[in-house]
C-alpha cells in the first residue's frame, strides 16, 4: 500500500502544481516533479545511482524528438504566415463557407483526422491549429479544440503505428490484432458522435452548435464510416483514408450549405474571392507536406524501410558514457549509457522534423517568394518560441523515464496493478483510463500501448475478459489521453504562441477525456 501511495504522490504533485490558482508553468513544474521522483528512486525505492543517471541522460536526449518536430512545425507555420499564404488560405476557406462551425469541422476535425492517419507525432495540431488561428479564432480555444478533436483517429495514426507496433510484442495473431483494431474503431466511432461537439464548445456557443448540428454529425460520419469500414480488414489506413474521404465530404457539404444555418447575404458579398492558381500556390507547402508524409509512411512503397534502415554505418566508443552508432538511414543510437542497458535513439530521417517539415520549408522559400529578411524572421521567431518548451519537455521526459524505472515494480506499473486489483472483473469499465495515464506521461499512444499492453493482456487473462476487447480499450485510452498529454499541450501551445496555460488547458480537456472513457466503457459491454 505504501508503494502505491509513494508512486501516486508525484502524479498528484504535478497535477496540483499545474492546476492550482497560481499555477506553475510547465518549465518549472515538470523539472521539479522529475527531481522529486529522482529523490524517491534513490532514497525510497533504492535505485542504483548510475542507472538513475543513465535514465536522466536518456530522458534529456529523448527531448530531441518532440522539440525537433515542434521546431519544424513552427518553421512551416511562420513561413506560411509571413509569405501571405495564410491569408490566401483563409480567404479560400471563407469562399467554401463563412460559417465558423463549418470551418472548424473541415480543418479541426476532417483535415486533422487525415494528417493523424499519415503522420501522428502531434503533427495534426501543428498544421491544423495555426490555420484556424489564421481564420481569426482565439489561439487558446483553438489549442483545446485541436487536442480534443485529435483523439478519434489516433489508434490508427501514423499508418496504424499504435496498433501494429504498440501491440507488436504481445504475441498476438494477425486475426487477434485485426479484431483489436475493429473493436477500437467501433469504440472511437461511437464516441465521435459526442467528442467533436464538446470540442466545438471550446470555441463557439451551444446555440451555434445546435443550429449546425446536422452538418456536424454529417461531417463526423463522413470520416468515421469509411474509418470503421476499413478497420474491418486493415489496421493501417482507417484514419488516413477515412480523413481524406471525410475532408472531401465535409467541403462538399459546406459548399452546398447542407446542415448549416443560412448566412447573412450581405456578409457573403464581402468575401474576397481568390483564383485557383493563388489557392494552389498558398496550399503548396501543405500539399507537399501531406504527399511526403504519405509516401514515407506507407510500408509497401519501400521508402519507409529505407528511412528506418538500422544497418550500422559508423560506431564510436565513448568510454563510460556509452556506445554511439550511426546507421545508413542516419539513425543515431546511444547504447550502454553509463555502462547500463539504458539506450536512446533518434531517427533523423523518419521523425517528421527534417523530413518533411524542414524540407518543405526550404522548398517553400522560393515557391512563396520569401525575401532574405523574411527568411531570417522565420528562423528567429522559431528560435525564440522553443526555449522554454525545451526545458519543459526535458523535464517531462526525464520524469517519464524515472517513473518507469524498476520494471514490474516501477511507480507506473504499481499504479496500473492497483487499478486492476481494485476493480477485478469490472476492469473493462476502467481499462481505457490506464491507457490514458500512459499517454499523459509518455506523450504517445504508441508508447502507452507498449508500456501497458502487457499488463492489460495479463489482467484480461486473470479476470477472464476478452483480451481483444481490453487491448482495444487500452488503445482507445492512449488516444483519448492525447487530450491531457503534457507533450502535446506544450507542443500546440508553443506553435500557437501560448505561454503558461498548460494547467488551464488540462483542467478543461480532462472533462471530455473522462466522458470519452465512460462512453467506450459502455460500448465495450456490448462487444
């Protein structure tokens, strides 16, 4: 019992620090929590000092992945904004519909749905949220909408990575993995009737939602019907193809004004129409980005395997610090850190930072005719935005590493087991929240599945519940945990230029996350 209390205290401390009246910013709260856990590991759990140091090094280096993605996303965002392309996109979207709900559903829901299917890694919010802010929506409200909206497609994000890779070490047959994906898709599809509506409420009034509810639900179904149908035979493409079909359908519905309240004609006459060539030019960075993401994420095309080629190219002995290797695909690995089995790796060409973000920025500079002063401004504005988030992310990732130290007796595993022992045969009503806890800490549904998939499988066998249902709940939990995930909140806040609002955001996005868990718990009882 004492182990459980000690394991939970850092979580409660972090939540308190970030949500109290005078909340601490994440770049203070997260490193403080990490330091506290480090002391607990040393003086309560009796962890080896060298192993602790190795995990701190690995956690610090792990921040390179999210910060490089954030940096790339900000670079692209500033390139589009300073070139004037953002204004053209805004004008084009207004020609589709001036209706705020339609704009939020097309970009915040369907477009982000498709991007999640192609890439994951927080890319949807990085691309969709700035477009919505460019349309005149409040950045803080957009951040919360983006976090909540980007939940339904996540189990099949990055061409199904949370499913096929997240559960890849559990010894599941192909049929069991497919059933798990089907169950996940069903739970997400049912929750999708409610979650986008709640997300919209962060930005618009209930009156606007009610007057446009038919369009909202048709836009939801335009994504979730193909998403669910594809999941019956495939766990890689439901989100990608479902989002593409959904975006096309949502644009068609908006153009035809189906399910939308009638707009004031005098306002419509004020819309500045843009030519097709202007639209193509302004959208070219986004179109190139999506094309690169799709080409590099579909296994069958062969480029994905090239970008993940781990064949060693160079090896360096760094003495007691560890062994450094660089592969043919420029995967940088540091193994045997401080003589322990702790390791770190960075997939230079596969993490969506250099490719596609920086690559697209370099292509866009001549395409969008950016001057040298503009280019300089793009890079200087990006650099100024990432300083505090870097500290916060280092704190978050060290915290995650230290919470996972100790194997089966680690604080994170102790907390997970306590949940299961408390609920017994009723575990299915709580299983998704364990997945959400994993995403809250790790910043990834895939890592949540890797971390808790085994314990979820063991619980299912112990209390005689269908493992495919419990694993589906784990997968959905990891997806809904994106709403409160510290890494994602820092990322979208940084991209939108929001400072010190992480606690405020968590307090509000935790409500739809809890509702999500309740909905999928009910659905699981009928599977």
